[in-house]
């Protein structure tokens, strides 16, 4: 098969997997349907105690004003809260509320359940190889910094 065909198949498969996981993520949670960007914010906040607005904007590669709007929506939904930063009273930090932590955990569980059910169709060795290769691909892409720097075989 042509390499471009393989790359297209890979991208199609990744997009389909992403859609299926995104759809499942909050299927079990009533009234909570964050966007992809909002889900990334929740996941980022789940990995750290709290973040400044600037840190969040930088991590998601958006402008501070855009981040502020996204946080406004999450705050209205009761999933995050802003606090005055103890180290700098001019700055605000953002953290998950109890509802935000519960939504994040429920979303993770829903995705893990879908993956576990799907992985049951594979042999144990196949799952290990898949995870190892995807992890390696993510590392290579991160290290490369751009598609034009990815080493070719």
C-alpha cells in the first residue's frame, strides 16, 4: 500500500477513535457536555492542584482572553472555580470543584470501560504492542516538534 494511503488510514482511524471516546466520555453524566477544549482544561486541572489563567492558556495554546471565556463557561457549570492567587494577589488561579473532579473521574471511567471492552477482542500481546507503539509515536512527535522534523525510515 502507498505510504500516503497508510497515513490517511491512520488519521481516519485516530479521528474515529477520538470521536468514539469523546462521545462516551460524558454519556453517563447528565447535564455535563463539555467541549473538547473544556475537557482538556478539566484534564489539565486534574493533573495539577491549580493553574493560573496564563499557564492554562499556554498549555492549550490559546490567548488569555479565550481561556477566560472557556473558564467562565466551566465556572457557570460549577466544574471549576477561580481564586485569588496566594503568591500574587493580581493573579487568579483555577482549580476543579468537587463536581468538576466527579465529572472528570466519571468521564475517565466511561472511556476506560469502553477501551477495556474493546481491548477484550485483542490478544494480550496485541494490546501491549499497540500501547507501546502509540506511546513511542507520541514521544517521537513531541520530540520532533513538527511533522517536517520526524525522522523517516
